[in-house]
């Protein structure tokens, strides 16, 4: 069956922060390359236009893969590990969907019609991951019309897509405002850094939530459930897997990713092993 109106799928990979030990877990580069390969190859099964945006190391690793590879040249501090995602989205001139490299589309997902689409809402996680950081950013963002510190949830951008590129532009513009203010105030963020808070989730996910609220746009929610158990059931039904947070590096998940690569994509698995031995080991 040929699906009509398939969206463009983009991914992004910034290898440098992985080497420097995000989450205090040490070098997770090889595990992330394997994960990225599986995410890319699953997407390639179902969608005609798949593109990876990555740095020089990522380009050398994946340049032979059966998807488009685009070299990114901008660099930021390692703490802003998702700047490659912002740059990839910024480069798009037509509607697109970005999936993170820990998202696996095990089936064809019909994303349907939307101005903006996101994975799900984060409600339970809001007070433990977002609220204290929002308070810190609010002192810097005072006066910015699209910034709203009073929302009580955030949107998860494991999958995020824009048919409305004007909203994408608003989102990107405000991201760069937040980025500049964050870099100018690195020292004052230290007390939050000591608690293992990550500013990226506010600069990306809460930022988008705030921009959409200002523009009065209700995004399409791919996993449209509030309860976490119901979210998992719906995700499994549509063939959507997101190993968000540190769960992607749990040994059972690392083993499963390696097994799926070997079983489903043996040629590309061997190609990846060769590239890892050539450029990393």
C-alpha cells in the first residue's frame, strides 16, 4: 500500500556532548550511534524523505546510510546538547517532522493534519523537571511577549513537526533569545546544574508550549493521553517507541537496540561497526 502525502522526516545528532558525559553517565557515544542508526533505518522503511543533520563525526559515521545526510557547522557549549535540533529545524523550507534519535517508528505512523504536532503532554513531570528552571528563566525573559511562566504543563518534543512555518519561526526566534541569556548567565544557573537540571528542556519544550499559548494554537498531540500507562498503550498500538531520558542507556535497552540492528538491518549494522572501529576505536 502506497501512503500519500508522507511528511519529510528529519533527525539531528550532536556527538560532542555524548563524549563529555551527559547525566554523569560517562561516554555514551557508541550506544547513541547504534540507537541513531536504528531510528534512521526504521524511519527509512516507511518514509521516502528522511534526512539526518549532524556534525563532522556523525557525518563520517552515517554518510553511507540510505538517507540524506547534512553537515552542521554551528557549535555551542556542550550543555546545550540540542542545538543541532534547532539548527536542523531552522533550515527547513517546507513542512517537516523532527524525531529524536531515541524515537523508533516500528510502523508507518499517519501524522495527519496539523499546524504543529508534538509527542505528548508532560504534566506529572512538570514540577520535578520544569518549574524551578522556569522561575530562573523568568527573571531573564521579563518583557518578552511570547514568554509565559504561568503554564502548568509542558509539551514533549520527542516528535515535533510544523506545517505552519511561521510558528516554527517564532519558536526558533525565542529559542535564540533564551540561548543568549542562558550563556550570559551560566554561573547563576549552577545551583540548578548541581541538581542535574537540564536547561534544554525548558529552552525547547517549555519554550514551544509558551509560544503556542501566545499564538492560541492547540497542537496535535500524537500520544493524546494524560495517564502514563495509557500513553504507553497508545504508543504501542501505533508502533511508536520513545526511550526518553536516561532509560535509553539502561543495559536491557542497549541490548535490545543491538539485537534489532543485527536482526533487521544486518548490512547496515556491519557498516556501522566498521565506521565505529575506523573513527572512534
